[in-house]
């Protein structure tokens, strides 16, 4: 079982790697310019970073790879853009604690309570979900806190589950690993 993390220059990408490793999964950070055909993994996490313009081939990964994909923060935005959604400036910028409402105890949020507190940046956010996606979580700060493709195992999350401040963060990654095992 291998889950790779696309390094998009984000400050928390190393924590994603460590979380997966601590959960017993072979993982490694890969450069965001790695050709899609060279990615030999059972799942892919597209990590955060400063901007879509600096995300290398991440959109190609979402469109071309036939493996489970989890987008975190910028990765969430990349998934939205890859499928025709809209991303724009959030009304609240910077990192802060946010209360998120889980709308669908989907497989990525299996076992979660209705409300959790998470650590997120809302400098940019998904303004319009793409077609074929469903809303999984929302907050007072951001309507699209989490989404998933209706048919493919592709998930996007606005917040950072890998940081200490996010409740149920490790469980997000545990659930994603289970999705990758199928």
C-alpha cells in the first residue's frame, strides 16, 4: 500500500507525510512536476500550497489518474478547477479555528460527529462546486468545506486534517487509507 503526497510548496505537506507514515502506510512526497505516468501509488494526496499557478501538474493528476485522490486546501481547489468548478477569494483570510458541520457521514467522514473544530485558511475557497460533486461539509465561513465526486473516489477538504488543532484529522487519513485499499 502506497500513498503519495504531491508537494505543492505548502507548509503542512510534511505533516501529511508523517501522519500517513505513522499510520503504517508507505508514503513519500513527490514533486508536483512528476509526470502522471510515473506515479505508481494506490492513492494520492494533493497537498496545500501558495497558489494554483505554482501547483505544477496537479490538475493533470486529478484528470488522468485512476486512483483515490484527496485534496487538502489548495488540493481541494485544484480538484474543483480540474472539473470545472470555481475558486475565489474567501471572505475570511488567514489561518483560524473553524467549526465545520458534517452534512454527509460519507466514507471519508465515517464515524464523525455532526460538528468538528478544524484549522483552516480561507484566503481562497471553492465558490462553486463542479458538476458531479456533492457537498460533504460546510461552515459559517465557507459553504464548500468538503466535497466529493459522485462516482469516483475523489475528495476535497478545505481544512488541514494533519495539524494538531483539527479534530478527527487522523481519522480523515485512516478513512482515506481504507478507501485506497478497496
